[in-house]
C-alpha cells in the first residue's frame, strides 16, 4: 500500500506551494472555461464568491488582477466608489486611461442604484462595484461517460454533463452510504485488511468533499486499491439509482479550491 499513500502527501505539497508563493495581496489561481470572472454571472454559471479587492497573502482564492494602484484609481460616483481593475472582465467595460496605466470597471445591463449610467445605441449599462467568481453548472442528470482508469492507480476521469471531471480515490476504514460526504477520511495503519471502503474526491474543475462509493471484500492490490478509482468514475457517470445519488452528493459538495 505504500505506493498508494504517497500520492496524497504530494497533492497537498502542490497546493501548499501555490499558497506559499503568494505575496501580500496577490495569488495566481488558474482558470479555464469552467470558471469565469463576471458581474453578474452569465447563464449556465453560478456565483461561488465575491471577488474581493482586499486580499491577503493567506487567501488562496485571490487573483492577481487587483485594483489599478489600489486605493488611488477608484471611480467616484457621487458618494459611491467603483473599483477600477487592471483586467477587463466584462463586455462592455468602462475604460479609464491615465498616462501608461489603463484600468477598467465592469458594466452590466441590470440597474444598480447609485451607479454610473451609460447609454448608447446598444442600450443602457451601469457600473458595478462587485465581481464574482462564476462556476459552470454541472447537471447531475446530463449525458455521462468515463474512461477506465489504470488498475492500482488512484486517478480517475469522467465526463458529466459534457464537462470533464478528474479526481482521486482512497481506500479507508470508514463505511458509509453513497450519499455520504466527508472533509477527512481515515485509514487503519495497524490492520490493513480494514481498509476496504472506497472514497472518491473530485479535483478538477472543482474540489469536492470525499464521497463514499462502495466497498470491497479485500484490500490492497487485489481489492479496494485495484478497483476503487474505476468505481469512482463509474459511479459518477452511471445511470443506476446509487450512481445518481453518488453523483448528486459529489457535485453538491464541489467548491472552489
């Protein structure tokens, strides 16, 4: 089982390294088509958090696209202020240029009281003070499939509602039902034969909680460890009642990492 357990510490080291490199107020977090920065969130996306322009070195969710010279380039609208960002997140946006510095404030069609109103041939837009991290919606009832994982490997991949989901598996000593999710799972380091319960965690595009999949009569390379990753992928993409329960539990536990 040694080969199996070494993968989790390596994963934690990778995440911690990302956080440790963050100077005060900045952290680069990768984004893909599953995550957008917008205001408001577009159709098919759900807001997971407000993007703050008051970031700290310990906040692993901050992005490097902070205010243009924080505190100096706010757009004043009467008694209100609207942050100006160094990246254009929305179309349309109000572009403000001073010397060699170009800043943007997001504009949206929905009316926001006390904000700047801009009217052109396309309609009326309003300045927005808030940005949101928008997570793509993944339906538990969409079309699903999975790739058969390599035996004796913790990694798995499945396609749910047309979105690729990747994750890891773990064989522990905690039994549960397929709708159970946990932040932490444990392993019996004394009696290895007790580690027959297969747990799954999504890591891409979002991190889920550990979700219980099934159990095996044996542990190690001939039982749980050999087949757990396949159970994770098949559960997440299957059409059975237990698969649907598992998929809903995992998807509902997903959050930004």
